[in-house]
C-alpha cells in the first residue's frame, strides 16, 4: 500500500513539476499519511 501511495505521489509530482515545493512535499506527506490511515482502518 505504501508503494501505491509513493506511486501516486510520483505521478502527481510528474503532472505538476513546477508545483514541487515545500507545499507540494507537505501535500504528498499528507496524502501518504491519509492513505496509510485508511488502509489500517480497513484492515
């Protein structure tokens, strides 16, 4: 599942390379954390 989150983050980054900044990194971290929590909640 972490691989999926990282893959999504990489894809999102590739779609908007100019948006890659501290804000972009924070968004990727939030997405990863949220995905992890949802995954753990489902289990």
